[in-house]
C-alpha cells in the first residue's frame, strides 16, 4: 500500500524504528505491571477464579493489543523503508527506468493484487534490484518485474526468499543479452539457436531494447502467469494475507 505522503512520512517511520527498542521495553514493563496488579487483585479477593479471570481476561487481552500495535509499527516501518529505498534509487539513477517512485509503488500494488505477494516485498526484492540495471526502462522494466515473480513461482516454488536473487539474475541477463542467455540457460530457460543468433545480432547492432524484448517474450511464453496461477491455487488466501498486511501498515 503506497504511502501518499512520500518521503517525509517515511522519515517519520524511520525515526519510530530508531526508538522501537525503547518502546518495546516500555510495553514489557506495562505488561509485567499489569500481571502483578492482576495477581494482587486475586489475592485480595481470596479466590483463584478471580485471579485467573484477571490474568486471562485482562492481562492477556492487553498483551495481545500491545502485540498488534507493535506489529502495525513494524509493518509501517518496513513499508516506509522499502519505499524510501526505491525513491533513493530513482534519484541516483536519474530516473533511468522511466518511472517515478510513486508510479513504481502503484505497479507493486497491482502485482500484489495479482499474485498475493506483498508490495513491500516486491518493492524491496524486485523493483529495487532491477533499478540497479540502468538499461532496463519503460515497458521492459514493467515486464521484467512480472517475469521475476513468474520465474520465482516455478524455480523457487514461490518462496519469497528467492525473489532478490531471481531479480538480479534476470536484470543481469537483460542488461547484457549475449552473456545473459548462458546464465538463463543454467536456470532452465532455453532459447533456440535461431533466437540466440537473433538476440546476438540485435545487441551488436545497438538494438538492445529489441533484444531484451525477445528474451522476455520467451520467458513469458514458458513461465507467463505462473505467479498468478499459484495465487489462484491458494484460493485467494495469498491476496487476503497481503491485504491484511496492508491493514497493519
């Protein structure tokens, strides 16, 4: 869920993170104090039932509430951090990908709705990695983001821990199509001899954008739609989990 207030709000959350340890200590102290008060109340009335009621009904509920507050803060900080990283990458690369940070945030949200993978994960592990490859821009960049998710759904069985390395591998392959074909082949992405020849000629002629498009065409023909299919196979639970994460943020 992109944050509309931009970097200023992101900086606020970074400041919150810096104070989070102290915040957690305070929560710990409050919870322990509440537990002691509940125990004292039970002794005062002299009934074990009242003590149990106080401990379970008051202390546990309060602890759960504090836990949810802490989860929300963590989720907000994570979202703010990745959006800040993407904004910084857009600036340092001179907007080489052809998109503003806000546009990239919206693209990540659209991919989240499609695949059920959190937009903060997509921004951090896919978008941010691909932005380091300055030759990727426009439609090529958008297609590359989706291709990473589809490749990962098959090669790494959708484990989000593999997204970052998958993004780097595809980014390298597109950034240097001739050398990239060999790297992609090692991952099981096969190209015919005629495709390899065509991609090499286009690259040597300075038509790298067309060469990258041919690579993505083949990846899409082999893996296209896999991330979406994986999400659909989970009967919408992935999208629901991602939406729940947005609520926390």
